[in-house]
C-alpha cells in the first residue's frame, strides 16, 4: 500500500516505517496519523513480518511533535478526533503482535517522544534529542506522555521533563532509562535491525505472548498481572514452538521455530 507521509519497506521479515515529512521535521498531522494507523495494521496482518522499526526521514528529526501549524486551527471536535485517533494508534503499537523498535535519528519531541515510548524498545542515534516541550506551547502532552513517561523513568524525572519542557540528549535519555541503546548516528539502522534480528531468532509465539504479558500486565495490579502471565505461560504449552524449543535444547541443536 502507498502512504502519503510514510515510507513502508519490508525486507528480511522486518518492516521499516519511515515518517516522511522532513521539511516539517516529520511533525505528526492527522493525515500522518491515519497513514501510521494503516501501516501498522498492514504490518500486524502480514505473516511474513516479524518485527517493525519506526524511524524518521532526514538526518534531523524522528518526529518533532504534533504539527503545530495544523493544531492552531483545530476546532474542539477536531482536537478530540486528533487525540482519540492518535491515542488509539499508540496503544495499537502496544497491542500488535510484533515487537516495534523506535530508531530515533534526531528530535523526538512531544508526540514524537510519545510515539517512541509506545514502542517496545528505543534505539537512539547519539545526536538524538528527546523532550516533552508542550508546556512551552501552553498545552499538555496528549498522546500519553504524562502517563507513559512516569512509568518508564519514574515520577520525579518525568515531572522535571514535562513541567520544565527542556530537551535532553540521547545519553541523558539512556541514563534515565528512556532509551535502551545509544549508537553513532551512522550505525542506527544497523543497530535496530540487529536487535530485531535477535528477537526474530527466538520463538515467535513466545515473543508475542511475552510482549502481551508485559504491556497488559503493567496496567494491572501484581496478583492479576501474575495471573495473566500464568495463563499465557500455560497457553504456550499448546504451541509447536514450545516443543521444538525445549527439544532442541535437550538435543543440543538450534531450534527451528515455525511460529505456531
Ligand atoms: N510542527 C510543525 N512544524 C514544525 C514542527 C512541529 N512540531 N517542528 C518543526 N517544524 C518546522 C518548522 O516550522 C520549520 O518549518 P519552515 O519554517 O522551514 O517552514 C521546519 O520544521 C524546520 O524547523 P526549524 O527551522 O525550527 O529547525 P531548528 O533546527 O531551528 O529547530 C526544533 C528544531 C525541533 C528545535 C524546533 O523546530 C522546534 O522547537 N520545534 C517544535 C518542537 C515542539 O514544540 N514539539 C512539540 C509539539 S506539541 C494531543 C496530542 C498530541 C499532542 C498534543 C495534544 N492531543 C491528543 C490533544 C502533542 C503535542 C506536541 O507534540
């Protein structure tokens, strides 16, 4: 499928979705959010895709936030549509079966930082900058930034970022636990693909269930989260991959997973 504001490329079981409005630093407008929703659903529905990488076109930005110029003229109903559609897309990233890796190549601000935070892992170029600058515009984060950021980095660090609205370096983002890895900019996509490749070599049904257990479990209290884990653990014993993985270990050979 063709997208107006995104590039979609699949190779080696990895789909790469590239935000492609470099002149506006890949800012998110309603059309881009519609594209993103469709592209993620395309990836989720394809059996030949086992992992997704999100990145930004150009060297400057992953996503510099929601499109400020388009937001200026929103009516309250358009703002509501934009909010609901965006929140739905980001929670779809958390619900979709494949792992999603954000390869942050530059500014990840506002909605850009929020998009990265909805992903399963974040790899950042050493030149990347993160931030929730909404309060400088007189608004608050609207794509889950006030909720996902404290869950990722803790309440006080999140408050400093959201209330002061300053940008932080990739290195600082790594130190506070916002990103998994910082790599030289030229090695960003290779690093993201390497992590995706490692995940793809593991049991696909187990990877899917583990993502679900962690993402859904974080919204539950511990006893219910552990009950969810136990159910998913038990369901794993109906898969061919479970038998193959354990048999391969005992036979001292590499497992040949089929994703069933
Ligand atoms: N929107 C639209 N255009 C943007 C943009 C943005 N967020 N960020 C940059 N651009 C455009 C600039 O206007 C400029 O366009 P031209 O003048 O060339 O036409 C071009 O990209 C290059 O930007 P600069 O010339 O400013 O480049 P610099 O290197 O000097 O500065 C910068 C880069 C990233 C520091 C700066 O552009 C900047 O501060 N940008 C704004 C960053 C920002 O505040 N982002 C947060 C946006 S608010 C909600 C859901 C979500 C949200 C809110 C509500 N609901 C559900 C209700 C999210 C809100 C946000 O994300």
